[in-house]
């Protein structure tokens, strides 16, 4: 069994907990992944369709069985439609997260959201100005209301393009205009994606995919960007901070509360409640040494970025965190929350709490959070967690003895520019001088198809050793944190040029820029670099990578990176191999359309070489020195 666990994860805490899960007879995501083998080949290649009930249909990849669905759709059409629906779901998820934040902003403006406030009025003013609002002499709440309404307009269809698209370099916007990818309303593009992929609508696979890219852009430069900006306005722009990561952040003698999901709207109020003096006093009275709030997944990332909150683990660790038996309560919002986790929790004393009407789970207690009641709800939940401490079954508690790894977090674009002394110029100079070869956003999830955190660690260690600056978000950022990449000590593993520059700036070689919606911070940064250099994003020596992605949201992120001109590597293969036309378009043809493609390579070593070669080629094209790889 131990050998098997070594195949599941590269992490020490993960292996220890897999062993405990076995002893405790708790099933994990890896067990269920085994039980699914072999996966359906039609679905894996994208060749099955159930878009209508003349079907379900499938196309035989070997050319022997049927080559068309009942309606006549062939492999190209079916694969393209399936991919488009995947991207629509990802765009819908991130953009709906943004919408919830805009609604909180509006309630704050109306004085109806007692637990929230405007933490960053300067950002409120600057974003409002970008929306063309008259900001002078207006008080914060009036402006917040106007901005919320203007953002809601972006979701609809009344404009020819989403507002924040203006942040993209002019050359990039011209490309989108030319190829028909300029995103109009956020909801419009997603809704249109569903329309186009209905039986008998868009049956030109190229045109389906062009729209899918436009849909992804409506999220990247629309819904997700709004999510990040409003989070900063409401909760503050992240600034560099010190934190810790891995399972060792759970504490034996304290009330452990874990927040899980993506939207900081709920968890920010939990942070506040955990500091309430009367609750801390109650924890003591119950025999606990205090309240220990930690995060997992992207909700954890949001709180780590803004509060330096400790991080217990990423996607594949979410069940295992509960297997410690030391968690009094897990509070979830939405996205990437495996419905299995309430079964896991049922083996221990852990209380499981859902908070959003759109994300309910069997076996969880539901406590609906609204902007009006959020803080009160949070207080009530923390109180219940404190009370649950005495119900711990000490025989089943075992937190693996790993020392929490130190982490530097909070590298928002504002913080990065701050570290650079107020302008992106020092970074550009370092790139021009060849000390830093380029930058890569390593982002995305875990997937049991890939050894947990292996892809992230391997790829990133190669990149930094080759003088490439790494920015991370999502589950990758947790993997990197646990591997120790986000400390100044990690500069020992960096190439000489990267080490020199990062040492001078006092930053690690791997920068935590946030959660998955915060991938837009990378778009903002590359736009700033391109604008300063007077070039397009596709001219820059940069790339994106999702070595262990699993989710529909990650597919959408990959698409908006590529459509924005950034070569993007994917570890796991998306379900497209049933159509060589689609594969060729994604991995080659898009170069002529948007100046970037996908590169698909499960082996992180090989992937690093693809990325390094790409960066050196881009350097050459810019007239900078380039190394042979
Ligand atoms: Ni989005 S990164 S599993 S929690 S999308 Fe979720 Fe953040 Fe992947 Fe991880
Ligand atoms: Fe079959 Fe066409 Fe219906 Fe899909 S849309 S299920 S291919 S008939």
C-alpha cells in the first residue's frame, strides 16, 4: 500500500494521511479514480454527444463504426461542440463568482451589508475611472453603487465590448477585432455558446471554436477580472506577507476551522469572527488553546494573499485534511468541492457547512450567507466549531508531524510593481539584459491522473533553474509553497541571473499572485509589460502552464491565455483527440490567428524544454540575446 501511495503523491503529508485513510477505512479520490478505470474512450476523445435525445451518439475513432451522429454531426463538430460547452461552463463559474462580489459591492453602497466595507477606496476610484465614471468629489459609497451598476452592465449585452478589455495592448485588441473574438457581454458569450452548440445551430467547427475563445475572453477580461478587482476593493489589495503551508498548519490544541472553495465573500467574514474576543474566550473555556483558521484551495489562496492565513492543502488534499480527525468545522462556498468530503467528514467529528444557495451538498448543514447576514452567520458558525472541539475523538486524531513550510505570499501586481520600485522598468531591464529570460504563469489544479504535485514541482524547478521567473495561482501555488519555492532560500535553486535580481529585490523566484480568478493579475502584468515595450503580448518571452489541470475553469483560463497571445502548456490532454482538425487548430493553427497555441505534454521535464525553447525564441524575435536549447 505504501508503494501505491508513493505513486499517488510526492508530498510527505499526503502520503502520511493516505496511510491513515487506509487505517481508518476512508475512501479517497484516488480509490474512486481507480474504480473508474478504464475511462470511456469515446468521452476521453470527445467523440460522444448527448446534446439531444435523437442520441446519445458516438463516433468511432477507428473508422469502423458510425462516423456521424443521428443528426449528421461528424467528429469535428462533436469535439468542437463539447469543448465549447466545457469552456462555457468554466466562464460561467468564474464570472458568476464575480457577479456575487458585484452584488456585495452594491449592498455595501446601499448600506445593507454590515459585515463588509470598502477597504481600498483608492482602487475603487481607479477602477471607477476606468469605467468612465466621474469620480471627483464623490463619496465612496455613491461611487461603489455606480461602479456596481456599471459592472452589471458588463454582464449584459448592451455594449460592443467588455469595459476592462481596454487594459489589453492596442495591437491585441486589433487582433481580436479582426478575427471576431472581441467579447461583448459576459453572460451573452456564455449563453451564445450554449445556443451555438444546440443541435442544428453552428456546425462549422472552426466558427464554434472561435466563439469559444471569445467566450473565454469574456471571462478573462470580464467576469474574472471583475471578481479580482472587486475583491481588492472590498477586502484590500494583497501586499507581501509571510505565511505557512502544509498539513502541519493544523494545531492539536486549537479549534481548527478550514475554509474551502473560491469566493472570499464568506471566508472574509469568518476571518473577522475568529478574532472576536468573546469567541476566543469561549474557546479557552472549552479547553482549546485558541481558534486556528486555515484555508484549502482558492478560498485559502484568497485569505493567504490578504491575511497571510495558513494553507493546509490543495484540491487533492481536501479529503486528507479531514482525515487528520482534527478539524472541528469545514466551511465551504463553491467550486472544486468534491461531494465526497461530507462522507469523509462523517468518519470523524467534523461539522460540514455549506453557505451558498447555489452549492449544496449531501451531508452538509446549510447556512445561507447573504450580504446582510454574513457576519452574524460567521459568528454563529465559529461558535458551533468551538463547541465541537470537545467532541473530538482523540483516538482518531493524528496530524502528520511535518513542520509548516514558510511562504512569502501577497504578490498582487501592485505589490510586484511596488517591489520593483514603482514601475515595471527594472523587470523589463532584467529581461532585456538576459538575467531573467522570461516569465511563466504556472497555474491550475491537481488531477489524480497525475502524481499529486509532481508536475508542478518538476516543471517549476526546471524553469527557475533556467532563470525564468514563475508566477503562480490556484492549487499550483499550494504545491509550490509546500515545496519551499516561495522563500528566499529557494533562490539557491534559481539560475544565477534570476537569483541576482530576486536577491536585490528581496523576492522569491516563485511569486504567489493569488487564486484562480487572479490569473487575470497575470493578464494585467503582461499587458503592462507589452504596453511599456510598445509591443503585443504575443511578442513577450512569457508562457502559461497548467501541468495538472482538471477543471472546466482551467480549460477556460487556458483559452483566454492563448487568445491573449500567450503559449499555454497543458499537462493532461483535453478531450479533443477524436478530431485531428481540432487538435491541429489548438496546437498549431491558432498561431496564425492569435499568435499563440496550446502545447500539450504530460511529462513536466519535456514540457519545461518546450517552454524554455519558446521563451528563447521570443527573445530572439525581440532582438535580445538568446540561448540554444
Ligand atoms: Ni480554481 S486550481 S482545483 S482550487 S480550479 Fe479548482 Fe482553485 Fe483548480 Fe484548484
Ligand atoms: Fe446525436 Fe446530433 Fe443529438 Fe448529438 S446533437 S446527440 S450527435 S443527434
